[in-house]
């Protein structure tokens, strides 16, 4: 069975819960995973494997820092991804876009390392893109019209790594900041996540 979008958020965070409320209500082909710990995330990803689900878009909505995301204040880093998450690549059989919306996730050298590790671990089958911001963000509650549920990054850059099949890195690129109108437009377009 296949759905197109996987939405993962940290249920231990009141901000992430408010963003998730109504975020994809009524949307078809979205599988939502709310996890309050790394262990619960593993359990729920394992359930997706057991159900033979597959995805081509993934949104991780969590708190972040340079080169890491958090579930209940426990960090998932590049090393954690490489050592503990390799068994989930079957969830992403084709080209997949993977967005980490947490604050500063893609910042600095650790940010590039994290995005690279995510691609190496999850995108081995069909390749794809990993992406994240270099700046703090502001999480909007899910009920806000048009852009509700999104994390707005009012400064900083959006970094991308493009991978071919086999998780071979093809290129890295960065946006050069964004104006407010660009951010609103980007938030609307991220509905494709």
C-alpha cells in the first residue's frame, strides 16, 4: 500500500502539537506519525514497514539545532541516523523529498553532515533531496489560514542536498535568504510536503 506524504512530529512539544492540529486534516494520502520519543518513532516507523507503506515526501516537524532534530529533548544526529535508522529505507523506494523544518537543523558543517546522513540512510533506493534551514523558525498553529502549521524562517538560508539512486550525492545548493513574500510563497508551496 502506498501513500505519498509522511508527516512526522514531536508530540512532547506543545509548539509541534499546535502546528500539527489541523495541519493536514482532510488531506488524502498523508500518513501522520506523532511520536513523543525516539523509541516511539522507531515503533511507528516499524508499523509503516509492516503495513508496506511507501512515501515520496517526508516532513519532520521537530525542534532542531545545528545538525540535529529532537524528540522529547533527545537528539537525533547524523551518527544516530547512520547507526539506528538504516532499516527504514524501504519506506522510500523512489525519488523522495525530505524536509526537516526545525530551527537551525542545516546550520554550519554539522547541518550539511546531518542532511547528508539523512540522504545516505533513507534515500538509498531512488535518491531524492534532503533540505533544512540554517536559522531559527517560528511555528504557526495549524488553525492559522493559508500558512497554518508551517514553521516560518524569517532569515537564514534553505540548504539542499540532491542524491541519485544509491544515495550518491549529486549536488549541494543553498538559497540566499528570502523576503517575507518569498517566505509566504514558500510556505504555501510546502503544502506539497
